[in-house]
C-alpha cells in the first residue's frame, strides 16, 4: 500500500471513530428525498416556517437543525446515498428520514424495508408525493396514476388562482402556495383517515394505492412550532 493510500485509510478510520463517539444532536433532522424539486422545496418551506416561529423565543434550548437533500435518485440508490450522507455528516443526526415515491420502481417495498432495517424513518407515497399535496385540499382514496394526481393539482391551482395558475414541480415556495387555499392540518387529517386502513402485516406499501406516510414526518417537524 502506498503512502497516499495509507494516509487516506487512516484519515477515514479517524473520521469513522469520531462519528461513532458523537452524541445525537437534539432536534436534528436529515431529510433525504427522492425528488430534486417538489419534495425538498416543500420541506424547506416547513423549515423556514419553523425558524420564523421559534426565532424570537428565548425558551428554545436546542435550536433545530434540519438538513434537506434532494437527490433525484431511484429508491434503492436513495438508501446508499443516505448511508454516505450520514457517514460524512459533521453531526450525528437524531432523526434520519427518507422520502420516496413508488412511481414505477419495482424495488419500492425492498427499499422501505432496507431503510427501516438500517434505523432510518421512511415517509413513502404511493403513487407519488403529489397525492400528499392533494390531501391539503381534499380527501380521496381512489387509486389514480401519478399523472392524474398532477392533473388534479393543476385543476386546483387553476380554480383557486394559486401560483401561476397551474401546478409545477419547480415552485420554490410550494409549501406556502399549497397552504394559501389548502392546509397542512387537513392533509394530516386526510392522510390519517386513509392510512387507518393500512395493515403492514397484510398489505405491502406498493399494494396500498393511494397511500402516504409523509404526515408522520410533517407532524414531527410541526411539533417544534408548538403545533
């Protein structure tokens, strides 16, 4: 082994030992999303809302750390990417969440199982994150293709003159836009109603269409606002 290789190996070992002895930072979240646009922008909107709410409060001992990574990767690759992000992080995150959609990925169930086996939390949507967004406006338990959820959102954006009057995946303020007419509280309520019928021992996430557990992550985050 050359000198350079030996140096790199030792540096990697030191970094790994240092990470192993870190204490999980309170109120810290690493959120890794499959999508590169809508999902990370939505959670950045929540983070901004949290920061604005608690920014002036003197009773906050541990300010939240919410790191959001939009990767644009397939479900299986997302687990590998999360592993790398966790290992190279300068802090030990108290909560690691993976946000993924079924879409047409065949390894959807396997990715959820692997993520949970590694100790990560998984917020999944079948078929897509757009179903979670739709629940901000109304309840629906019809199994629709992800393109149809996009169309239904487009109709709502046009009807209520939201944004540019049409649903687009690149809205940086998607969280605020969704909440101008719809509401996160409604989405949580509708998601709980839908997921009340889900039994993971009898049904796989890929077979439960539509479905979403994104509300679990959103509820946790909003607790930091006192909601």
